[in-house]
C-alpha cells in the first residue's frame, strides 16, 4: 500500500545541516522496499529504507514510494526548506 505521507525531523534548516525523513503509513509487498527520490516520483534515487538522512543545500522536495516485484505505489512527498 502507498505511504500515507512522509515527515521530516526539522522544518527549516540552514545549508549543510542534515535532516531525517521518514515514511508514514503504507505497507511493503513482496520483496518491496521504500525508495526516495528528488526531482519527481521515480526520477532521481537518493536513498532507500523507511527513513533516510539528507543534507540539502536548497529547498528540496523528496518523494517516497514502495517498489516491489509486482509494482510500485504512488508517492508521498515532503519538502525541506
């Protein structure tokens, strides 16, 4: 099932500061994993797993979805300012 949303550990950060992103809701299917992207859903992979740490230098929107053997879900997004 698709994630309900994605969250961030900090709302506004300065360049060079890391922030943790986490999946909220959703379930993984057969051999599935959480995939994180920037630039759009399925575009530029930046990490995998239920949570990742990122250090953006500009305002960036991250997209997460479950991808498995059979299909991929729709994405949830979170923006780090």
